[in-house]
């Protein structure tokens, strides 16, 4: 009789109860769903307001680059590729050390176009540039 009861005991052990495993999986899922948005938040910053420039700039020291939403670059209303634009800005920067590049980009445009221009400016020794915005109302 004892052998029979041991065999039935072994049979019931061979079955896996997945209810605790499902409970654990759901608890972990809930934890990850709750904590993931908290990890993606950045630091809450209050940016400073723009101040007055150190010195007044003359009009011949400023070059304005405009970037459209589609990645079209305009230098003083003339359409150029990024390579042509940076070559022209580098040449002007070497002849005029006071050169400042104003970068005007569409707010709905892709950031990579602005980043590419800033990267090319830095590679060519143009360290003075300004990202232009609309004044606050």
C-alpha cells in the first residue's frame, strides 16, 4: 500500500503549477511598466534668459545660415550644399576672425541638420555661432 501512495505522490510532483510563475511574470511586468517612464525623464531645467552681447557686431561680421525642415541650407538667401556652405564659411572665417554664424532652423525640422552644420563649423575652426530663436512674447 505504501508503494502505491508513493507512486501517486511522484505523479503529482511531475506536474508543474504555472500559476505562481504567471503571478511573478505579471508583477515584474507591472514593475517595469511603472519604472520605465521614470528612468526616461531628464533633469528639470530652467534655462537662463539671453543677456547682452559683450560688444556690438557689425553687419559684415555676421553670416546667417537658414535650415529648412527638409535639410536645405541657405547662406544669405543662396542655396548651398553642406560641403559648399562650410567651405565658404571656413574661407570667410580665416579672412575675418570676428565672423559669427547665425543659425536659423525651423522648429519642426530634424535636429541632425543643425548638428551636422555645428559639427562642420567646429571642424573648420569656426567657434563663434549663435542658434537664433524667436523672442518670447
